[in-house]
């Protein structure tokens, strides 16, 4: 069973940076498309970015200039580098593992709070 554990969230000032990590266990990360999603209070969960097993990336259009997703299959880890953070980036960030349209796991989430 896939287990995902996120870390790296916290409180950061406007314009700051954070790097989120997600470690997968219980399976082989290399077979999954890994994704980062976020959910702000009162809003639906939304896609931030995904990265395929081959390294192809996809971003929410509004975030692609500031966020970067990467992975290291040897370390069973996927990262989300977030730069120039804004208060509207405040949300719980979740890691996801999927193959095609089937989701195999979600992490518990890590809180990111950006102060103005």
C-alpha cells in the first residue's frame, strides 16, 4: 500500500521560498506520476503540478513561473520548490501518486502559510 509523507511546510513572509518534500513508501515511486495539490480554506483542492515517471512536468498555469516540481526515484522523493510566495498561496499542500487516472495515495498534507 502506498504511503506518502509530506514535510517542509511552515510560515513564510511574502516573497519568501519554501521547499516541500514528499517521501513514498510501500511501493516503487518510479512507476507513478507524482503530483502536488493544494486546498485553501473554503476552496476545492486544486492541482499545483505533476511529474511523470519519465520526468515530464505539468503546472497550473498561474503557478508555473514560481513553482518547480522535481523527483529523485532513487530517494523515493518528490519536491516542490516554491518561490516568491504570496498570501494567496496559503493552503494545505498534498502529495499524490497516480497511474493514469487512478490515484494510489494521498499524503496527510503540510500547511503553508504566507504572511503579508
